[in-house]
C-alpha cells in the first residue's frame, strides 16, 4: 500500500507571538515545495494563532499533549474536545519528554491516545528506547511493551486512526541520529507488531522517525521503506530547515 509521507514539527516549549507568526508565514509561503503533508504541533497558548495562520492552507496543526480525561476537575489539563474546538488535527502523545519528566506510563499514554481518537483527533503516538536500553539490547522489548499497551487500549481499529512516531531517546536533541538502517529495523518491527493484529492497518500505518532529523539526513531516512516521514524538533523552529525536510520527503 502506498503511504503518503507526513512531516510534523514539534515546537516543544519554544515560541512567542511575533516569532511564531514569522515562522508560520514562512511555512505557508514555502508549502508548495513540500513533497510531504505538513503539520506543526505548537504550545497550547498558540493553537489559536496557528489556526488563524493556517486555516485554509495545506498545513495542519496540533498539540503536544492531551489529557486522558474528557473534562472535569483536572487543573492545568487540556482535553481532546478543546483541541478539536481549535480545529487541531493531531495531538502528540507519549513523547519521551512527557514519559520521563512527567512520569507518563505506557498505560497513561495509551489512555491519551484513546481520548484523542474519541474526539476525532489523530494521535501521534511516540515510542522509543533510551541509550541504556539500546546498549542493553532491549530496544525491541521496550518498543513492543510500549506498543502493546497502546494496542490493548485502542486496538487495530484505533491504530487505523493514529500515527506512530519512533523517537530513540538518545537521538532527541543530541545531534545523534539513528542510522537509516537502525531506524528502518525498528520501523519494520513496529509494522510487524501491528500486522499481527491487522495486516491492512499495518500496511497503511504512517510511522514517523524523530530524533535529530535535519535537512542533511532527512532524505536518506525517509527513503527507507518503513519510514513515512518525520517528527521534527529543533529543525522545526527554522523555516528553511523544516521546509527543506518537507521537500526531501
Ligand atoms: P529533535 O529533532 O530536536 O532531535 O527532536 C525530536 C523530537 O523530539 C520531536 O518530537
């Protein structure tokens, strides 16, 4: 099955109104050169700004997290319905920074993916191993454990409405990138795990790579058969770099 490519920017906790506007305007101006679908996942306070700038363009927007709760007394949380209200398409769930700094377990991540889908958002579900886990030769076990929790929660039917992102923790923001072969091996294993549930869903699943993807390595990574795009951190803050990655897809 031919899968389309997606390049999503994760701005993380960066931005202010004027700088965001310049970045969004530059992305809009350059979108015609993109060979992939484009999206930006911005901090919550700037979702309205992203919507105002991007509505009617080919660029989608989304959040970097979502509550697992539908509504209620959860101070500080933002639920999926609110994100839908801002016309988000995507919500990143289970980013390694959420898992490690905010104690999000596999089960919490799976519940967030479920909440996103129930509101009509597309969760970008992040999985990935730490350096110690890779060096301990348990990468496959870690990815399988993370995926199994998601499958237990949303099943193949939910994965049909999701995007998965493989983000090796040791490659995030470090300038170290997984080699195309290393990334391809994990992407293929993710697709194989999903195929055990449903071969058609597996064949259609977009699996993005994230971790120091830059203009100079994007093409080689995205040329791998199971790498369907990128989840971009640092390079998403520089319009020319993000556009170059989108053009390399
Ligand atoms: P970098 O591209 O800065 O390594 O970040 C990757 C990432 O965490 C995207 O979610």
